[in-house]
């Protein structure tokens, strides 16, 4: 702490101080003030700011009446905040005050910035008062244009990160299954208006349902999270594309790209496996191996008989259970539609049984299209159409379960 006092005394002797005409020389410790100004970055680009920090070290008894920000022609100054720290040297208390400003300019060139200053009232030995104004050192700010080699939407920042999370790690899906992709874009020193739109060129063989993006502020920036539900409609190899967002690194003054990789999936048909019978060649029949095929035929007939017996058993002992299994997913999707909650509909559609998706896919596509088209609508008529279909389907399933005849 003695080193701080020594530096404070030396800086007072070297730094010029501008005072009113009635100011007198005063050497008491509580009137000692040392100002230091620092520009964290002296180069700014369009839509960027440079942080300016004013540090004031003085006796704790000195009270500042006014803090004047730095100034220059064509330079915009924005106040950011202040904080204070205290320490003791013996019985004397001292204070270190830090004031932060942000400087920006839309013009090109170098600008001499007049240093920030502060005003306080000092007390002379005879009890009279005087106003004292201390000014910090001047700095130079340089304004630069957008680099010629930068391509894409202008996005300047100290740090930009793009992350993604998949709802599952599987590599194979059936037609109609859903996979959720969560994208998170974080930009330091940014606000909502400067965020780019996360657009992905998905193939035509999938349906994509996107939720509204959610923004969250953190210390020094803001993040945007977007959830998308991807539903494949055809079998084959599906390539979900990656995303690349160009941005300009203001720390290194270089172009950069925030990117994530895509995902390759194998989409298989969504149907039950059937029993495949081996083709019987005429040569084998002529060779006297007919008993093998007779055995195979009997086995097939026996399997068919077992299947019918099992079906009859289910009808006799579990009508209510079969009804619940048929309509459970309908009720989940139906409940979301009855509530009119679009986000709940998206989640329910992602977990709907494949055969139900196939039955009402056209109605749901029409419903989702009203929200994600170029001219979004409320989708009320489409929602009622899907709801009417699900209610009719449930009523039909109830009648069939109550009055279905047992097959012999």
C-alpha cells in the first residue's frame, strides 16, 4: 500500500491539474487524486464498440461531484457502469474508483478522444472551499470499414459459438419416427436485433417443425436456442445438413466461421415383417423331396391357426385394453389440439404412433404449414379438422371393439 501512495504522490507532481481561479495549492493527503484512462481496443468497426476504462485513486474523504465522459467529434459515448474498492494505509483510508464507457463511430479514420475528467470540492487549510477538476490522458480511436473479403451477413464479435444436441444417438430410424435437433447460438457483446436467422436447407423427404427461438442473456452477451423436430417421410439414406455462420473476430481482426456438422441417418420402412417362403424349384419336386414342402405348408397353416386363436383370445379377454392401446396416442395428440397449445402439439406429434401419423399426415401437414409458411396464420380451421378426424377415429374404434365378431 505504501507503493500506491508513492505512485500517487509522483503522478500528482507530474500530471497537470486544471483548477478555477480561486484554487490554491494544497498538499494534504485527502486531496491527492490520480487518474488513468485506458482504451481496451483502439480499433472499431461498424456496429462495434471499444471499452474505455477510467481509474481514479484518491483518499476516501474526497467526494466527486461530477464525472465527465470522454468526448470527440463523430464518436458516440455510452456509459456502462462503475465500481469502488477501499483499502487502508495505517489510519488513512483510500479508494479506487473505476468508471467504464463504450466508444463507437460509424465514420472511417482516426479520432483524438479527449480524456474523461472529474470534479470535486476541496477544503483549504482556512476552511474555505474550492472546485478542482482533474482530467485524464487523451486516447486515439480508429474507425475501420467492413473488410472487403468478408462474405455474408455482417456479424462482429469477440466470440461466437454454435452448438447442437440430438435427442438420440441412434443412426437408424423408421419412416415417421421423429428426431429433435436443438441448436444454440451464443454471441458476445450482442443483442436480439443483431442475431442472424438460423436457416437449414433440409431435404424434401422430411417434415421439419420449428419452435419459436428462445433468447437468454449472460455476462457479456446473449444466446439463442432453437428446437426443430425432423420427421422422415421416405426410406433410404437421409443427410441432415450442417450449419455454418460467418462472423468477424474483432479481437484478432480476422474473418471466422462458427459451424456444426450434419448427420447421416438410415431410414428403413415402417412395417411389420412378413413370413417369406422359399421359392420351390421344379427340380426339387421331381427329385422326390415333396415331403419337405408338405412339412413347410403344414407349418405355415399351423402358424396361421395360432395367430387366429391368439386374436380370438385378445378379443374375448381384453376389449378395453385393446381400446386403450388404439386410442392412447390419439388422446395425447387430441388433448394437445383441444388445448390449442401449438408447442404441445409439436411434442405430441413427435411421439405419435407411426400408423396414426400415416393416417392423418396430410391433415397435420396442412396444420403445420399455417405456422411456418411465408404468411403465418392461426391454423384454427386446420386444427379443428385434425381434431374432428381423431374424434371420429376413436368413436369408430370403440364401435369395432364392442361389436366385432370373433373369427372362427
